[in-house]
């Protein structure tokens, strides 16, 4: 369990570096990395890949965390766009 959290923290930090150039705080890295590892594991499982080693788990978690950050940013953009349109109409 501790190893899973360490991989999550590192994957979240790497995703922050890849996506926007900086990591989050420790808790943010952990949440993004752990959630990303589930997303990456699910997607890689659908594609027929498996990660039984530490490096494979790190790559899977990082890719999943980057995808999660893209989804969050896209949803945030849609929310801001919607609010802007509401203000513009009133």
C-alpha cells in the first residue's frame, strides 16, 4: 500500500511537470497520481497491456494522470465558457 502511494505521488508530480510545467502540493500529487493510476490501468487493460513491474506502473499512472488533468482542464474551460455566455446574455 505504501509503495502504491509513493508511485501515485511521483506519477502526479510527473503529470504536473508534463502538463503545465509544475507539480502540485503533496496531497494534490497523490490524488492526481492515484486517480491517474486507476484511469491508466483501466485504459491499458482495455488495450490489452498489463503492468506488472514498477516502471510499467509508473508509466501507466503518469499517462492516466496526464489524461485526468486534460479532462479536468477541459471541463473547467467548458464551465468558464458557460458562465461567460450566461453573463453576456444578461
